[in-house]
C-alpha cells in the first residue's frame, strides 16, 4: 500500500522526486538515466544509486546491500553509485 505522500508523487517530475529525497535526507535509487543528468547539473542530493533497466533483481539487491554496508550517508552525499 502506498503512503499518501508516495501516492502524491505519482506523475511528479524527476526534480520533484529528487527534492523530496533531499528534504528527507535520503539517497535515491533509480533506473532513470535522467537522474544522472540532474547529478551532472550539480543539483544537491544525498546520493543517487543507478542501475540500467534489465539489471537482474538479485544483482540490484546485492548492490544495494553492499552500498549500505560500505558507504556512510555522508559519503553518499553528492555521489553516484552504479550497480
């Protein structure tokens, strides 16, 4: 079940999603290459974790766990990790 806030974000722009993640102090996981463009435009963020479409789910889960175990939140800030 979606929270009311998550339901309100359906159809929101990439910039709005990134702004919400920044406001909440969270990194964002995405398969949308547009977030890489937001990163290169020097938009502040708490981390972007990117993987291309078609990446196997197991690979994604292992990558997310590794990032969680290895990088502190301050190390993710303004940083992109690729899975």
